[in-house]
């Protein structure tokens, strides 16, 4: 009986509130990272043969990027909500604020460059317009995702956990 109680005590102390909070932060960052990886993969597919792709292919791939961006945009408010307590903790305040700021920039860029800029239809010959603008919009999206990933890594280090490395790009 004493062994069982001692084991329960070790279990309770090993799962301290700080460790539980770090696990919550970790999970939120991994989910957001995974949705952003989906955006990057769809952008890569879109750029692969953009100059020679048929109009229908450009529109279909753009629709996939747009859907991935909507998925990432839907995940952002949850991530901010989960990470907000980190801005009140002394050990993670600075990194938490920088991370949330990068997430907000991510949201603005995804909305402007992807949700609005890569919408389903637009003026003129839309597939040709998309061909012209996709390299610019994709580079802006990639840049803000890389900035977010850098801040997420700094935050994870300050919070005392490690984000699993992303899978290498092919």
C-alpha cells in the first residue's frame, strides 16, 4: 500500500503545473506547425511547374493552397489563446510576446496574400494574373512562416521543451 501511495506521489509531482503547461504549449505549436507545413507543401506544388501548367491546373492548385491557408487561419486563434498565459510567466514573457506577435503577422499575411490574393476568381484572365502574382505572394507567405518557426523555437527553448524537428524538405 505504501509503495502505491509513494508511486502516486511521484506521479503527481512529476506532472507539475509547469510541465503540464509546457505540454499544452508544445501541442499548440505542433498543431500550428503541421497546418503551416500543409500550406508550404501546397505552395510547393503550385510553384512546381507554374509557367507551363494549364489554366485549370493553376486554378485547382491555387484552390488547394487557399484551403490550406483557411485551415491554418482557423488554427491561429486557438494557438494564441493557448499561448497567451506564457506572456504572464517570467521565464517565457519575452519569448511568448514575440511568438504571439509573429503569429499575428502570420495571420495578417495569410489573410492578405492567400485568402484574398489567391481567391477562387478575380478580374481579367484570372489564371494568368495568378501566374504573375504567385511567386510574390508565395515568398511573402514562406517568409512569415519561417519567422514564426524561428520564434516558436526560441519560445520552446525558454519554456523548457523541444519541438520535434520538421521533416526535411525533399
